[in-house]
């Protein structure tokens, strides 16, 4: 067998670092793609959720709150965030447990993480999932971003083939 095998062997030594860096960049890119898609679905109300109960909808209007589903104020939407984890090899995209609720009247509104979970799984209210369908929707794009990052990383450390 002929070929640039010594160069390939040398290139492979740096491959792990190049792949790790590529995965970190792709993870960050993918996390922000997911975060933006989640917010866009809330804004566009395009996930075919069950309509609000008419009584609750009237109460929201009287209370000068948004009549959109999953939005009374912008608190939950503004609580959707991205945090890089595991040395930037992974990411959390969602609503943090520590995200503060907004004061409403004399009391406090439920924490955004609780509202997100209640609606995602339909706990005592109609199921109105946001996260699962958004993650499924972006699955192929995310996979493609990782494949591209890994391919570029490998190409960056491999010697160029001669003619």
C-alpha cells in the first residue's frame, strides 16, 4: 500500500483535540439554534396547542396579561436559556430551576420551570409540549452540524493528498 501514511499517523495524533474543539463549537451552535427555535415557537404559537379555557382567557384579558398560550407575561419566554456544561462538550437548553418567577398582584406567580413542566407533560392542564417537539424538529440539523464539525476536524489534521 502506498500513500502518505506517516502524515496520516501524525495527523491522527492531533485528531482528538481537533474533534473535541469541533464538537464544542457544534454544541454551542446547536444549543443556540434550539434556544432560538423554542422562543420562536412561543412567539408564533405554531405548535397546535389546545386552546385556552375561555374562562381563563377572559381572566387573562381582565388582568391585562397576554392571551397567548404559555405566555401571561414574558417571564417564561425570557427564562429560556442556554448553559454550556461538561467543559463545553454538552449544553443545557431550557428553563433553569433557579429562574425567578414574576410577582403578580399580592403573591408570586409560579416559577417558570414549574410552568414549563406542567404544560410540557399536561399535569392538571391540557398537554402543551414545547421542548420535545422543538428538539425533534431540530434533530436532523443538529446531527448534520456535528457531522460537519467532525469531518472538518479530521480534514484539518490530515495531510492533503498529492494530485
